[in-house]
């Protein structure tokens, strides 16, 4: 399947029926096959027979990232026996967030990613360079499955190795580039260093996402590379990339709502906001099997628009991500929670519980510096011991985060104390 006109251009009443049938089935499955959901539903006195219409979704409990953490690793799975693939993304403390797919889920992923590429203007037979990371991150493989489904020619370049990326582009002439927007900008500097003319590149379409980016970044990418830069949004818990994607009209990201039912709520009250108002995006996966999620609170702030788009699709469109309701940072496309770093630091002896994360963007690449205050006893140690200590902390943090960090040990009482909520992050990036 390339794109699904019947679904993507369906009338409201058709979609309403699909939503209702699917929600009923989902609630029935959850109440039969998952103890965590059984408990959540029975705490609210909800039985599957109470669900008569999709609007009844409001009666159902939310699911949050902490539910995944508390039931690590597979407690939220409903069909572990038929699980075929497992990915992880960042958790808030020691353990990562685990997500799983049955073979049918992988087919769903391929389908929604094929719709994604079609939205961006890709045509079967086009060549795509996928420079999202392959592996546990959902970016690379999700894009890969969708590209195969659509009949694209795939270059599975994965992330990094910029010179090689540019050589692949120059020699093979792919029409589409899929990577984080900051990497598209980073490649620009590399191209200039190599004496290439970026405006002459073969890339015509960019499918860029996994991190926030502004209109000014879009303009810079489009102008410098002479290409269309389109936004793709998704999150591992829901499926990975493939939740929503801009079409070339660039008036919001079309959300695949026949399978990912959206609500936009006031994060404080949990009530739905009016159409067009900012709120937290909540998604229910209506058809996933291995690990479906009920009313999952994404923590991403958006607005939503249900009007038909100029492109003809009737799928609702979310705005670009306008912020987060928590303190998650995205550094080089990787989600980082300050609490993950705190968790590591608190287990190391010789440091005080005061730290500061300084994030910056140098040559279009995110860098993270972790300032750690050592205690008095440690501070009086020899310099060589301090270096070894710095390396130990660096190693521990990098093992959990999966990205390079610089650790800077600072003297006791250097990091500013706050009377209110401690300030743990200085983000100097101008996105
Ligand atoms: O980033 C999935 C993905 C891969 C999306 C490739 C697009 C392209 P996670 O690692 O679980 O999954 O991170 C999900 O990243 O909740 C957002 O806060 C943020 N995010 C993802 N796409 C965008 C975007 C993938 N286009 C988290 N704009 C989400 C802003 C984004 N933020």
C-alpha cells in the first residue's frame, strides 16, 4: 500500500464508525489480556460493555510514561508471545522505555510510514537515503519498513559518517533524505568543507523529525539545500515515526487517526481543550497488538485542526510540536531526561547532589556538558584522581544516555542554589 485514499480522505461519519469499532475491541482486549489495564479499568468501574461510542474514550484512564517504567520491561504488553521486534527509548530514570511489535504491528508501521512518505511527495521507484539511526531507536527501521512498503529504493545509511553520507548522495543521487533537521544542517557545513555546492544536491525532499525545529531552520535548510523540508512526528511508545507528517502545503502534520486516535487536553485538568487551543497530545493506539496504549499522554504540546486540507486529505493536522509539559530535552535526536542523569549521579560516591546540564549547539551539532559538584573530601584529591573520577562519571552517564557528554567537575558550592525549584538545565541552543 502506498497511501490509503479511502481512509485518508474518509468522511467524518465513516471514520467515526471505524473509531468506535476499534475502541470497543481494544478495551475488550485490554481487559482480557493485561493485568495493569485490568486494574486501571476496574478501579474506574469500567467494563468493555460500557464502551458504546468513540466519545466514551473520555471515561477511560490515561496511560503515562511512568506506567511503562513501573511495569518494566514487558508489563504493558498484551501479546508478548507473538512479539516480533523490540525497541527502546529513554526512560526517566535507570531503565529505558520498552516497546514491542507483533508482525501485524510491523505491517501497520510499514503502512503508516508509506503514507508518511507519500504525504511528503515521494513516488514509488524514488531513492531514499535514510540517515536516522538504525537499531534500538525507532527512526531508522521505521523509515526503512515504510520505504520498502512504498517501493522506494532504500539506502540504509544510518546516522553519522557525514563524508560517506555526502558521497552516497553525490554518487547515487537519492531524491529523498530522511534524518533529523539538525543533521541536515550539520551536513551542510560538511558539504561546504568538501567544496560541494549544496544547492546542486540530488535531494528534493527532506523528511525531518525526531526533534523540535523552527520555521527559520526550515527556511535555512530549504534555501541552502534547494529542497522541500517537511516535518515528521512520532514517538516510540505509539509506534515510532509515522504518527503524523506534513504534506507539501505545510499547514500542519496529518495524523493517521484511523489507527492513532488523538485528543488534545489541558495537562492540568485532563479535560479536552477547544479545537485550535494549545494542549497536550494524548494518543490511543486503536489497532496495535503487542503493546497497545490507551490514552497515552505524550507530554508534547500541540494544537489540532480538523478541517479538510488543501491536499484533499481529511485527517486532522497537528501543529509543529510547541513544547513539552515535562523537562525532557532532545539532544542529537536522543531524548534525555535530567532525572536519568540525576539517577546516575546519586549512585556515585564523592559528589554532592548538585549538578547542572549545559546544552549548546556547536557547528549545528548538539553538545551536552554535565557540571558536577564534587564534595570537599574529593576536591582535596590529586588532579590525576579527579581526571579518573571525571572519566568514570562520563562513562556511567554515557552508558545510560547513549550519547557523548563532557563532564566538568566543579568546586564545592559553585553551582547556584535555588530557593524554589532547582535550575538543572541551561539550554543555549537557538532552535
Ligand atoms: O523520535 C520517533 C521519530 C523518529 C520521529 C524519526 C520522527 C522521526 P522517540 O525517540 O520516542 O521517537 O522520541 C519521541 O521526540 O515525544 C517528541 O517530543 C519528539 N519529537 C519527535 N518528532 C518530533 C518533531 C522518535 N517532528 C519524542 N518535532 C516526541 C518535535 C519531535 N519533536
